C-alpha cells in the first residue's frame, strides 16, 4: 500500500516527508517521523556551529535506525557557514539523503552524487522543477501558495502546481502546501504526486519542541490567520498574521528597504517566539493548514491517521465508482 518511486528511492514505508523547519526540525521530531514510517529531515541552518549540527545528526541516528535526511538551504541569507563545509560534514557523517531548497544545487551535485547521497530539491514553480531534473536531482518537491515558509512569487496553489509539475518532469514529484491529513494526502496522490511534504501539521505534535502556547494557537487558528511578507524583496514568506508580520507589511507598503525591515523579521526574535510561546514576539512561518488542525497528536498518530484514513477514502471511492 502506498508503494511509490519515493518510498523506493528513500527506503521508507510511507511517502510522507517532514518539512525541514528552521529551529524546529531537530532530532526528536525528525526521528519520530522516520520511526513512524515517513522521512524526517533535519534543518541544518538551525545550527550555527558545525559541530552542533554533527551532534544533532548523530543524535538523530541514535533515536532512529530508519532513513532520514538533512536540508541544504541554498538561500544566501540562510548560510551561517560555507555550504561546502556542510556537504563535507554530511558526507563524513554518512547522511543518506539531502533535501536542497532555495537556488539551484547544480554546482554541488557532483560531490553529492559521488558520495552516493540521494537528493530531492524543493521548488515553487514548474520551470525550477524542470531545471532540477535537468541537472540530475533524484526527485523534486513542488510547494504551492498555501505552504508555510517560502511559497514563491506567483501565488499558484498546489491544486494547479502538482499536476503541472508531474506532467513536466519524469523524476518523482513530492507535493507540499496545504497537506495535513488523509484527504489532502489522497488528493496529492490523485494529482500525480508520489509523496507529500508536511511541515505545519508536524508543529502541532507532541514531539515538536515549540512552546505549548504556539501549539494551542495552531489548534485555534483559522485558514485566514496567515499572510505573506517579503514580496517586494522577492523573498515571499508565509507566516502567521501577528504584530511583527503586520508591521513588516506596513513598512513594505511605505517602500522600506530590506535592511530596514530585517530587525522586525529577525530570526532570533522568531526563535524566541517559538521557545517562549509569545506569538507576537517574532515572525513564525506556518502554512494555511493551521485552519485544518484541531488537535495535538503524536507524530505516529498523525501519520497513522493519514494512512488509515487514506485507505478508507480509496475504499469508499472504489465502491462509489463501482
């Protein structure tokens, strides 16, 4: 059941991948996703010190014997150290899977491939998916307008992007943006995706190391409680609609420069908000799926509900179709 090219490529039971979330995708959450049959992805940029990253990879390996990956963030603003050093660290630690995001990973692919590492590249547009295939990525993730973090600049939803991407490339496609349960999981597969990527849903789990007040906010949130910032700087980001986000939008509307806005959207303030539970303390990246989440579960419960619910949906459809 749910055997796809993604499950075969990465050696996982279910085609469900955890989104690599800055400050959140740490060993406990990543290992829980992998142990439940999915693929957990560590967010490397969380760790400014390379040795801290190395320790987190080793800790993840202690918590799970299943495959897991590490994100290679190619956005220039998200590079606390040289990417070559990160790749060398991944190779040295025997990381089996890299998820890259941001700009093209082309210049790093020879070393990654030579080390036998599988790579899946995350993009927000069909043309970028075609580039990922052309340069030799093993798979690609397409994220729609609904996703938390960086949805791209074109405001195209997953419902459109998924089949467009599937039709445009031959490598396996994963889908992200608005996916949080069995119905959205089945919908993505029906549109041609061979796996899904979820971030926001995994924030509202017992294994995610955010303050309980943040999880409570998610449970009570509506789908209209997120917004987009950063478009004038071609750095669109979906975040919760809190005071810093609204302040950033007001500054953008007045023509403020990125340098002027940066103190408002500081990653350190966001880290403080995640840890202390003050939703207005900083920018928090979450997707529109907040409006579909109504309880805090374990990671295993989330994945089991997705898989079992998907089976029920497929059985119902089979009967209805006759």
